[in-house]
């Protein structure tokens, strides 16, 4: 599925002068817009299918966090942290006059969403927390630490896909080579020399720590979603986000729904029929 004509590539400038990129899909201004926030090593291509799926029923803004995709790489790698990402997104919202939005956050994007709700009450009108919560399992953290910031390049998309499949079969056990190639094209891009390379700044790994911590602060941040329609998605095979944590999150929120996506690890792609059904139900709860 392509959506080349349904969005515009736009840019905004961060407080520290970085040129940051977002995709802007126009839609019904009477409905609350959506802001999509990707995971640690991910970019706007993870959400591209949502543009045609929403089909103009509401505006969608998909952000490339600093150091990812077409957003400029940070001069100081210490700025690769949720506090800075939130400041960047708030500046964008103010610039394009979005007082509030439904946040769809995958992994790191879900952490950004929780903290956003805590620091900027009223800006989060609804939330999707995709395979993430205040407590993160060490097994998943260790796995991420092994690959983040490890620059690799390949000659062909098939070679790229096979390399990803070797490490990630447990996450998507039902994927074919065609599926892996499509997945690779989200995470990698071809450079001017014809090499296929990861589409993020390798320095995003420098602030990343492969250990837990900060759970208490994140549980407090989660409580800021107390009266906000919230969807918690969990991959049934996730090694990062436990079923126990997901259930505990639902018990602490008044308007939360938990949906588990079968045969998927960390994280659901949001292309699964069950994911799309759950997102549609979330949006109906909002307006």
C-alpha cells in the first residue's frame, strides 16, 4: 500500500536549531488530530499504512524524532532523551496550532506519550501505548542493547531482510521473506552510494542504558492518563512488556482497554487487523 500523494513532507525547527521532519496527512479539522511517535530506532514509515486507512477522516501528523529518518541528527547525543523529544513535539504542536491530539506511541513513543500527559495536561486527548509500560522487562532491554547503534550495511534488500529475520524470527514467527523485505524498508534506506543502511543516527545508543529503572516516575506519569481514553496494546510474544504489567496498567486507569495481539512480539506493527480494530474503537471513544 502506498500513500505518496496523500501527505506532505514538512519540517519544523527545534529549540536547539535542528531541522526536524514530519509527515502531515490532512483531514477533518472538526475531529481531534492524531500524532504518531515511533520507537527508539524507528521512523514515520512504521505508520504509513494509517494514512490511507484513516482516509481523511481526521488529520494525522507522523513525527521523525531527532536523529531518525529525515530529521537532522543532534549535535549533542545527550539530547536523545524523552524530555527533549517532548519539547520538540510541543514546539511542533504550537507551530501548527494543535492544542491537543490523540497520541499513538510505539515503545519509546509510548513512554513519550505517558510523560507528555504528565508534563502537559490537556495536550493528550487519547493515547495508544503500543507494547510499553512503566516497567520494562530486562530480557527485552538486553536484546535491544545488543543491536542499537550497531551500524550495518547491505548490497540488496533480500540480504537486509534475511539478516533481520535471523535475529527477529521470534518477534514475527509467521513472516515470509516478502514480509521481512517490507519490514526492512521501514528500518533501512538506500544511501547515495547504493548501500542499504540503518535510517538513524548511531549515537542514539549513547544515552541508552540496558537496565531498568525509573519505574516509579513512569507509574506516576501513567496516572496522568487517568481520565484519558487509553488503548494498551501488547504483543502476545513480547519480551519487553509483560502481561502482568499490562493488567496492572489497566487496573490503575478509569478509561483503558487492553488488547493482546497474537503471534507477535515487540512490537505490534499496527497493521494487524486486531490492532486496527482496537485503534478504531479508541478513536470512536474520543469523538
